[in-house]
C-alpha cells in the first residue's frame, strides 16, 4: 500500500449495547483515512468514515465491488457472506440492470399493497403475546419472528421450510474460528434451495416476490433463473438480518428512553421521521461490510490509494459525521430530514427499503398502540447482547405491561 505506517488491527468486535465502537470513533478522529487489518483476509484495507468520503467511494467507478471476487478480501467473517453472483458484488451497468428489474417488485406502491399482510402477521404475533401474558420476550415474540415470517411469506417459502431457513441464515452470519465449514455448507444449501424455488415459481407463478421479479421486464430483458435465485437469497438474508436487528434495537430504545415512546404515541404521524433518526443513530452491525478493489491509482480524501488496494467504508461512522448531523450522538426527534446510510448508498442501496420501512412502521406502530404500558421487566444493564455474529442487537427483551 501507499504508506509506510503500520495498519491498525481492527477486530470490530465491540458489542456493548448500542454504544458506539471506540475503534470506529478512533478512525473517525483521524486527519485522513486509515489502513486497517481485519480478522480475515490476506490483505489490509483502507477505511473511509466521513459522509462525503463514503459517498465518493460508493460512486467512484475506479473502486469495484465485482473485482473482489476471487480474492481473499479483508472481512469480519470466516466465510464471505455474499454470493459471487449477488447484486451486492456487481458493478454498473450489470448491477443497474438487475436493480432496475428487481426493484419493480419493491416500489412504494408494492410496499403499500403488502402492508396489510405485514399488519396481519404482526397482530397475530402480538395476539399470542397478549394471551401469554407478562413477562414476555419481545425479541422472540416480535423482533425475531416478524421479519422472518414476513420475508419468507413474501418470497413464497412454504411454512414447513421456515425453521430450516432460519437455521441456515444463522449459521452463515456467525463469526469466530471453527465456523467456516458450517457457513460454507449453509450458503450452498440456501443457494440450492432458492434455485429449486425459482424453478417451481416459473412453472406455477403466484403473488410472491419471486413471481413478481420473474415477471419484471425492461423491454425484452428479464432476470435469468440464476439471477432470480441469488436475488431471492440476498433478500432472505438482508430481510431477516437487518429487520430483526432493527426491530430489537428500536424496541430497546423505546423501552429505555420513554420520551421516544411518548413522542410516537402523542404524534404517530411522526413515525417515519423518528424511525429514520433512530436508524441513523443505531450501530446495527459491526464495523464494515463488503469492500471494493481499486482498479487504478486513486487519490481520495487525502489517501493515495494504489491499484489493487482494498477499500472499505463505514456506514455507521458516516451516520455519525458531525459535519452532516450536528450532535450526531444524540437522537433528535426534531432533526431536519437528511438521508442516512443505514440502508447503504448509491448503486448498492438496498432495493427493498420501502418494504423494510413498512415492516418497521407496522411493528413499532402496532406495539405502541396495543401495549400502552409496555416496560422493560429487567434492569437495562442486565440485557444480554449478541456477541457471536456481525450484528448488534439484544438477545432478549423481557417486557411487562
């Protein structure tokens, strides 16, 4: 790489509640982007943390996601989570084509049409919680179950396969030594499963997302069966992973900061804006995600990046950039609306954002409306947090009402 300084070793394994990772805070406080060494991969990487720098990295065609395939690239998990054919490791124009076709199933209109199904699923889970009576675990009852049920229902996965699907996803996201073989097997099983499901939907279409994506057209162009299977797998992973973490984390904030819950009960019309502010604030995962590879020498943000260097960005750090968000470590329910990076940015921003927001709005709205006296049944300091995966979320939230 282009500097003689030793790279910082960054395991990015901090998991103290929703506190911000000190390692990321250290990188944010530096005058220029830093080089780091991550737990896995045979190379170092640059890390960009400022909002504007992250925007530049994610939109610069000289920094390629597709080029990382075939490399033992720097990452946090033993086995790369992303499939080589995934839209997450495509570059334009290929990624633009797939996104344009797949996004036809995720318009705001489609999300609005899906909302009643999400409401029914959420209410059935909250009915069971009410019948069970306090105390109840909100993670098990709602945060874990609603995203899993929603994405599998919308993808048309048969209910008898849901438990197996959840197990495959969990094994793929685990970090630490001794887990790579299980993760490799889980990825292969998921890929094969969705390949078979696509074949079934091509023969017998329904009202599920796979059928909708299969019907999507741009002139004569459409998604191939392989593209459909990999896109469905990507949605299954992100739909369960991100939404599960975020519902749990948002619920934790509402339970430990009652002024936020009171605000939403008194002004339910603010739900979208307040949720976006919490999404900006929450460090929902560890450190960094999928890197890019420099195709040529690039000068960016004060860093001299050489061809062949790996480049990471931190959306978490960009969301806390004080130049974009004054008092960034504060949840300000009246903060002026400015797009955040929790769902990514640019050509790799999540195509399913309308669906994800519908799910979060339903989960939070129905919970607050149906359980006005909801409270945490244990001291906040006794809440246990996930330490086995790259995600950040409470393992359980015992509640009473």
